[in-house]
C-alpha cells in the first residue's frame, strides 16, 4: 500500500513538472502579478471583451493535455492543480470549459456511444444528439474528453495495430486493447469513438469465462460486420495470450530455480540444490508443452489471416472481372493496357538506373574539378584574343565545357544531360 502511494506521488510530481514546463514555454510572463490579475479574473461584459482571454486558456489547456499524453481531463484538477498560482486559481476557468464544451472542443460521457449496446441504443443516441437541445450549462461531472486529442490517440492506436497485422481488420482481446490504449477508461472512450465512426465493433463470448474483444478496421473502410468465425478467432487469440502469459511465468520460475540451485551449491547444501534442480527440470518440461500449444494456436491464427487475405484478393479479382464485363472491355484491350503498363515500368526502371548512375559520380569529383581548372586557365589565356561579342564567347564556353565533360568516362546520356544543365546554369552569368 505504501509503495503504491509512493508511486502515485512520484507520478503526480512528474506530471506537475510537465505542466510547469509547458507553462514556462508558452507563457513567458506567467509570474507577473499584473498579468495574473488580468488573466485570472472572471468573464464579464460582451464576448468581444473576454474572447482573447478565452482563446488563451483554451489553447493552454489543450497544449498541457497533449504534453501529458492524456485526452481525459478533470476540471477540478485543471483549476486547482494545473493553474494554481500561490493559492490563486482562475475564476474564469469554469466559463472557459463551458465554452469549450459548447464549441465541441470538449465532450462528456453522456455524449459517447455505448459500444456494448445494440442497434436500437445507437439509433436512440443519434436521434438524441440530432435534437436542438441547449448546452447552456456544463454537465455535472468531473471528467471531460478533449475531442482533438481523442482523434490523435485513436489514430495512434490504429497505427500500432497496423504494425502488428497485415490484414484490413483485426480482432484483439479487450485486455490487449486496454494495454494499447494505456488504461481501461481510455480504452472505453476510444472504443466508443471507434463505434461512433464505424471503425470498430465490440464482441464477446462466454465459455468458462467471459471473453471480450474488439474488431477494428485497419483500412479507411468501415469495419466489416461480426460473423460467426470472428468469435472463434477471438477465442483463439485469448487462448494464445493465456499461453504466452503462462510461458512467461514458467520462464521466471526457471530463472528463480536455477539461481536457487546455484546458491545452494555454493553454500554446500547439496540436498537443497537437488530439489531446486528437480523443480527446474519440471518447469522446463511444462514450458515445452505450453510452447508447443502456443505455436499450434499461432499457426492456426496465421492460417486464418492468410485465408482472409486470399479472400480479399479473390473478391478484388471478382470485382475487376465484373467491372470489365459491365464496361464491355475486351481481352485485347486489357492486354494492350497491360503491355503499356509494362512498357511504362521498363522506362521508369531505365530512368531510375540513370538517376542512380548520376548519384554515383562522387568518385569523379576530383577529375571534374581538374577539368574545370584547365578550362578556366584556357579561357583566361584566350580572353585577351576573344571577340567582343558576348554571344560568341558564351557559345564557345558552353561548347568547351561540354567537350571537357565528354572527356570523362561517363555514359552518353548523362553527359548530354549534365552539359545542358551546366549550360543553362552558366547562361545568366555569361550574358
């Protein structure tokens, strides 16, 4: 209990240090008594009188929440902890939060969809929010969601899932989803947001225990509907997580038994060392069995994912075939299009090779500089005999530079390109 309290205290101190860091960075005159008196007073008069102050507090609240990596804020903490200045707190902060709520920058739990509810519940929620209800008073609760930060966190969650799955959608357990979202409360809000956007669906099965999971779309499309195989995938995923947890526990037990056996040997207690050695052997055998089961479950999950991927490819081929038939495109036209595409790809590869060869000319830098020095020396010798006409001099310089570059052992195409580029570069200077 004492250790838990100490951990929470350290976390709170760390958060306050981050809050002070943001304030010092964003508000250089935060400690000014004159500015404190001006900023901390309550809103009064017309909106135009206090709107700049509202924008100041709104932006500061969002910046601090982003720096703390949170999207759920508590008004009491914002007022009495974040902005407590020697016992003084902003009198206008309640009005600021109300304006943010009315503008949609904040939302509350009543605005969220229950992802576990049915279609009727979701329909009722949509109808309730379509009604022109007044938001003249801030809801009587002490937790609010910063809408922009919720969007950012949701995008981050999808990105993390995309790094682990190659399919267009995935099914994970609720425990795993909570770990990714960094907390049960955060996971509930993000899942509600996903459900509202059509990006995720909640699913649950009851075997011996209640197994909860989430089906998340990893593509711009909405998440597909729940089908019976999804429940089996959830159960397999839950089983794999349980087996992995068991393997990790056995590994820790093996490490402890090994260390105890070595310590007993060093102390000369042979019987104790033998006992720990037997425990180590039994734990190793148990781990091998769990590992084999885990590999089998993961193999089944990979097979299901491959089958899903193959199904999507097959459906795409079917859609393409249907589109060809609907638009009355012949096989010859399709083949001609493929030939043109192949030709374009070949041309692009040639361009890439040329560009790659240009990028590999670093080894010729010294030769080029020597040639340019010789060219400059030659031009300085001929400058006294050169005709006054600037056009003739510019053409002669361009031609000499092109010949000098041509002496290097480069491909003809690159020499032409480089000569033309240098000529264009020198024309304004020589004109």
